[in-house]
């Protein structure tokens, strides 16, 4: 099967390439080779290679920067996916589009179901919700897969940031009033592959995250435990974080985007397809050790 992977240099893209099934002829063009914001370029590229599957793992995911440049976020997170969906329809290809927990406002106290009303509270979330609507309107059989708090051995992420701060030897202050579910990108990649092996899986919205819900502070504690580190770790509120970030901001600094206070996603729908998310320790411990070994 010929598979077109968009966003192949990101965390999920790298993990998908590591786990590529036998039988996948995987093409992962960079943004220089294929700019998905250019509709003509997308139509030409997809029309030429004729993939059977397109996976869109690309995103403008700099949440604070999106507040300063919402047009750029909308172009990559909404216009680009629309172009891919339209090209997929012409090529007769299946499309998997990755989305986010930030399409919700965080006012809930129970995990959000796939059909829960969306209400994004920042520019990033609004652009991602626009992307969901764009692909589902253009190609209703698209699989939209929402996830949250990705981490991996690749790229920049919260786990790597915590390990770097611990090495600096200074107190670490982490927000304790935002709750979500950390997700190892390798587990998400495997879930995508497993879902695609089910030809009867209908299009629509699915959720896949790690099975453990906790705050960023709680996540940090688990990271340091896995690494065998004991830095001075202090819980703070989102308000305290904003005050501290604003006091050190410059004219060139990005605005501080609002974050949902609770963005845990229900994964019952994907579980009915035989795909079970993993508890945090099942993937975090080995991944932290892998990062530390790479640094040594």
C-alpha cells in the first residue's frame, strides 16, 4: 500500500516511520517538497503518486505563537487539511487526520466523548477545530484522531524540557491546575496502524491518549521518578505561571494562550475497535531511559 505521510519529521511522524508495517510504501515529503497550504501543489503531488492512504500528522502546534499569528495557524491546521481531503477524494485514498484535545474549553469534569460539543479557547484550538470540520466536510469517511500531550524521544516536548531543567540544578515550577493525559507518540503511531488494519472502522472522530490523567506537575513527578532524579519541584497555578511569563516577556515574545483546565479525552470508541491505551508508566519509563542513554 502506498502511504503519504505529512509531517514526517515530527514526533508522531518519526514514530510512524519507525513502526512502518511490512507492505507500506511510505512517502514522507518535507514541507519544502510539498507545501500543503498550496492547493495546487497538493493536487499535483497526490495526483502524481496516487496514494491509497494519507496520514496528516503536520500541525502548527506552537500554541502561544498561534496567538500572535492566527492566520499562519489557520493555514496549516485548516486550509492544508482541506486540500489533503479534497485531493484524497479525487485519488480514492483514505485520510487520517490528527487533531487535539485543545478543541475543548476545559470546563468539563469528566472525560470528553468524541461527540461532546467543542469550544476552543485559543487560536491553536480554533484552527484545529476548523481543520476537523474541513476534512469531514470534504471527505466524510476521514478518520479524525484526537490526542493530547504528546511526548517521545524525538523533537521538543515536555519530558525533554523537564530533564533539561533538572540538569540545570535550579528549582522547577510546574503548573498543577491543568489536567490532561500524556501520550507517547509511539503508542499513538501503533494505534493508528492497528485502526487502519480494520477495514470496517468507520470514518469520523476517534480519541486516543495515554490512560493516565494528571496535571503537568504530576507528569513532571513521574518523569523524575522514571529518571531517578530528585530536583526541587514546586507546583504553581496557571495564574502564577502567566504572571511569571509576562514579567519576563519582551515585545517579540509570544502571547500566553489560554489553556483548557481539563482536557482528558474518553477513548471508549477506539477501545471498541480493540485498541487499549496504556498507563503512563508502561511507556514513559523506557522512553526516559532511552533519552538519557542518547545523551550519555
